[in-house]
C-alpha cells in the first residue's frame, strides 16, 4: 500500500547476507510472540482512543463553550497519554497503534510482512473498543455516527501534512536517537493538534473509530475515507523521502517506536 520493500544489501545475520525470509526468522527470534504483540497493539490503541475521546468529552463539558480551551485540554491529555502508552508497549509490539506506521515499518522490513494484517486488525478493533469505553465512562451511547463535519481540501492537506510529519519524526528519531522517539512523537502530535486545521488525526484506525463518536473528537463518517487516503499518501511520502535521505533506513526499521537493540534483547532472556 505504501511502497515496495527496500533491498537487503549490506545487512547480515550471523555473518551471512539476509533475505526477506531470514529477516523474518531473525525478527521472530528477537521479539515476543505475535500473539503478545497483537494484544499489546489492541490494548494500546484502545487506551489511546479512550484518552482522545474521553478527554474530548470531559473538556467540552467543563470548558463552558470555550472551544479553544476544550481543544487545549484534549491536546494535553492526548500528548501525555501517547508518550505513556508508547513507553509502556514499545518494548512488546513497537507501539505502532497506527496502520500507516505498521505498513511503513513493514515496507522497510522492520516488521515481518505476515504480521501486518494481524497488527492492523488489532489496531482497528482496539480503536473501536477504546471509543466504546470512553462512551461508557461518560454515559454516551456505545456508538453513534459523528456529525462533526471535517471536509474540504484544507482538511485533506492538513492530514497529509500531519502524517508526513509524524512518519518523518519516527524515521528521523529511530535512526539517530531511538530512545527519544516516544517523546518526540508525542510532542509532534501535541503541536500538530494546533498547527493543522484537522487537529491531526494522522491515523486510519483513529479516524475510523472517531467516526463512531458523535462527540468533540468525532468525524463525520463520509469524511473519513478522504482523511485515510491523505494519511496513506503522507506516510508513503515521508518514508520515500527518508529512504533517500538516509539510505541505511532499513537497518533501523526494527527500532520504530521500540527500545534500542540492547533493551529489545531482554525479551529473549
């Protein structure tokens, strides 16, 4: 969906050149089982959506009609929750919580391609569970189609920009300062809430689930497909750019939103 996988030239496992198959075997031995990673993705995405939607409901109720104040509260809760969730689940699944991050990571062989569909199913399913949880906590209907209109070229450009920036931050930090990636991602999303007209969804799973929430954080279902296309294009563009800027990008792809190799190796002990 994003782009073809990068070549494996210059990468070695046990002194031998790798292929896609040996890459997958190496990843399987280094990481927790797929079942554990999928559960981590589902729970992490659910908690992320509960944070986004729940804080939006609380903010709107307490802000007394002040939309700027409500957005600020929603932003701070989302940024704080995001860094906590990435730090919590990053060492298990990579804490993608986002289908375009998963696809981009797999395109550079940081994630085995057979794991992509389970990750995305877990993310989308978890997102809807998180929305339902937020609604239950605040006495809202379990699901309700949003009436929050988010359409027009400006909104689509905003989603392209938000997702392009998100993947740029991930690729740049994963290459140079992987331990800082969770904080950089949260900081970027916090900023993008305010410098994009769409308030930076930057995530297809989030977009789909928020279409089922007729609250402050919602998006009209008919507007969701355009957002998702813009997000995919933004993620693909950032990945292509960083593949050119940093030709060794596949060598660090397995560190996307996850600890360093030394920390990751602890899972095998």
